[in-house]
C-alpha cells in the first residue's frame, strides 16, 4: 500500500471524558482503551482534509474534503494510537477508497464547510443502509497558541502517531502518521445538532469536553499494515 500526503486543516477537538466501561465494549478485543487520570475519552473531530494524494505527487492533483469523526484512544501491545468509530466525509471516491484499502469505517455524507474566524460545519450522512448521522456546529478558538506539554490532557489527546482498525477477518491493522507536533489554541463551539454518539451506540456524555483548535498540520500516512 502506498503512503499518502495531505493537509489536516482547521481541526477542532471536542473530547469528552467518560468511564472506561463505556468505551471498552466498543473496541476490538486486541485493543486496550487508553486513559488519562482514569478517564477514557470520546472525541468529536470536524476538520478539512486538503490535497490528499499518493506520496510524491504534487498537491494540485489531490482531493480536498471536509471530514467528521468520532474517535477514542487505545493501545495495542502497549503501543498508543487512535481507534475510529466513524469517519464521515464529503468525497464519495475517497470514502470508497479508504474503506477498500485502509479498512476504515468511512461513510459518505453531504457536507457544508464555511471557514472563517468561526467555521460553520454541517454534515448529514447519505450512505444507504447505515444509521443516520447529522451534525451542525460553529467552532473557533480563543487565546494564545501553545504546544501541549508532556503529561497534559491535550498532549494525551492530540499527539498520536498511529491508528488501529480491524479488518473483516478480525485482524488488527494499523497505519503510522507523521507530522510536526500540534500547535493548539483553546477551542470554543456552539452545537446545534450532534448525532455522533447516538449513531455509534453511545449515550450523550454528561461531562464537559476539553475543547482545542488548530490551524492544522502537514501529514504523511503509511498504507494499512497487519499488526
């Protein structure tokens, strides 16, 4: 599988602390839920994938699409990473390719992305035969930029350089992610509709989320490999 280059732009993280027992039944048996100070986390992440293309090709040939995902934090044999419950995106060919080649739970959605000082982000899933998922929010940031210090919850949530998934045969697969350390600002958002939790079999968390926002990073992602 080839590596891919891309930009992750205008990335918002809304990360809810939840009890470990909420998340553990929803991840593959080979994976262990990672926790920070005893709490597992579910993160809602809207952003823009820019210029995604096979490594080595010019950015001009890449695809750009909004994406919305719900993720948690795991380890596999002690190695930290991310586990995605869903990734909804606005490019049908990209969705089909990611499902086929990377074994990721992508879904096609009709999306509206309007960047600015405060980004307007709307999504409505259009993949037939799947649970409905609608999302409508405005997000942005406030305060000075910072790079998360080691041992902070922000560092736990964003500095992840591997994702894990499970293929149809039950094998764990992974890809490595390379990028510079994240630069963040404190996030703020207004949510009008959010069906991510319900669509993935979770109750709406009653906790307050950790909100962070980033202008983004340049990324190189490996192809999917068997663990």
